[in-house]
């Protein structure tokens, strides 16, 4: 079974406008994207390209540049690579209905591969300990995703690692609210999709 089966079963592509999937691996390093998503609640979808799909976590408060802030990250279904460019409105009545923005994106590298005994991204996710270096337009530096609850209700924490890119004073979720793809606000995306 394809890892995108769950994604495809939840969506009616004749109505949602979301990509069905089919893009090949990105060039120039694996991709990461953070999408701001106003569904039933505002959250940020943190996605990492791994083995031809976007592994995804919903982060209710969005990423932080403060090392002391631990952000809850709830795993969601894998998304296709072309979802990294999706910006628009998922219509009412569809799964995830609401406005989606490409809030940040760039490339990343797996810090676990640089250790004495390298660990692949797939293995890191399976073991519940992911460490990546992000090269985004808004977010840079080391971030860790740590699974702290397993079983039927897996939950993770997204934490900024202590490096030169850490800054407790920066609040990019609040001070840099617009899209890196189109420059639009959530309101502008919603209005332009409705017109």
C-alpha cells in the first residue's frame, strides 16, 4: 500500500484543489515546508521530504526560535511532494477545510547522518528522535522532533536546538505572518480564492 493512500482516501480531488501527487524528489537537497493552515483551528503543518513523500506534523503554535519553548507536534498522514507548493482554500465539507499558506520553505539536512553511526531519516522517525538543520527563508538552524507519547496516540515535541540561529526574542510566527510563496496574507489568499 502506498504511504499516500491515507491522504488520497480523505480527499475529493474534484473539489479540494489539493494535488493528488506525482512529483519526483526535489533537487538540491531534501525539502522542508511549513504551511499555515486555518482549519477548525489555526495551526502550522511541519513537513519534511523523506523517501518521496512529505512526512507531516501539525504544530498548533507553530515553530519557535526560542530553545526553551517546546511545541506540541501531532503526526498527520504523509502528503505528496507537490503539496509543498499548495496554497489556497480547501472548500467547506472537505477534509481540512480552510485556508492554506506556504509560510516557510527551504531545504534541510539530517543531522543524525553526520554522527559517528549515521541514522537515516526514516529510521530517525521510526525511533522517535529526528534532528535536522533547516535552511528556510524564516526558520534556520537545528530543530529536533522528539516523540514523547506512543501507542495509539503518538505525540511529538518540536524544539529549537541551541545554536547560532536560536533567538528567544524573535517571534516569526507573529512578526512574519505572510506567505514566502506569494507574499499574501491568509485573508488575501481566502479572498482571492473566493473571487
